[in-house]
């Protein structure tokens, strides 16, 4: 093992679980809060469901801010991706609370996915891998071609997630949408991320680093 590898392994704290908690903790809290506040399953379209959505949205916003603080505390940084997600969650969450309309919290993922996809595609059109800026120091060692391929793949994946969110929110109840968002969409994101590992290995990353970074950079909203 050379000195650079030793520094990478010893100088970088094991933070995969922190990244996962920061990325998916608020969504899990939102899901549990809605389950707690919802009066019963049959009240999905009634007043009780609107009250439950409003209360759980407030909890979601608080959990998102807490995740931001944890990211700064434990990881020493807040990624641009997390800043943008938090800003939009607070904005659309506030609209949901004041207007009492779940549309805003459901449309939020679509907006985030489309913004990410647009940013990546514009960057690619200009010959730049914007994903490197969003992920900051992640995938250290990945060559330029690898960054462009990763940016392209994520751009298309974000478009797919935007379309999927629209299908889910138009065809499912709020309860069904939230469950699909937490379990189904999250699982797809993990599968997509780990599917990138062979490409990462071909473009400069070692196998252990590729797995570690994939665990901590799963796309989220």
C-alpha cells in the first residue's frame, strides 16, 4: 500500500451510515410521522388525511434541517446537492402547510429531479461534468471520461425518476405514493448507483473506494 492509499483510508472517516441517515432519514421520519398522525386508512382523501399530511410535513421540514446540521457536524461539509434539496423541501413544505394541499410536497421530487437533470445536461453540452461540483470530493481519482459518463447516466436517471414520481402521484393515494417513494424509489436509486461501479472501476477508482463512494452518494431528493 502506498502513502496516498494509506492516507485515503486513514484520513477519511467511515461515514457511509451518516450519509445514508442524512439522505434518507428525513424521508423515513416523514413516513413514520404520517403513519402516526393519520387517523385511519380510509381517511386518505378526507380532512383527517389533510391534517396528517400538514403535521407530517412540518416534521419532515424539521428533520431535513436536522439532517443538514448533522451533515455539517459529522462530515464537515454540506454538499450543494443537499443545500438545494433542503431549500426546495422547506419551500414546498411551507406551501403544503399554509395551503393544506399535498400537491406541493408531492411535486417537490419532480422539480428536484428535473433541476438536477437539466443542470447535468447543460453541463455536458458545454463539455463539463457538473456532477463533480455537486458531489465535491467524492470519487477522487475518477478520470474526466468517467465523470462525463457518470453525469450522463445520472441525468437520464433523474429524468426517469421525475417521470416515475409523476406516474406515482397521479395513480396512487398519498399513503401509497409515500410508501412507494420511501421503499420503491429508494431501492431503485440504490440499484442504479451500484450499477455504476463497473464503469467507475474502468475509469480510475479502486474496487473498495468505488463501493464506499457508491454507498454514500446515492441519488436522493
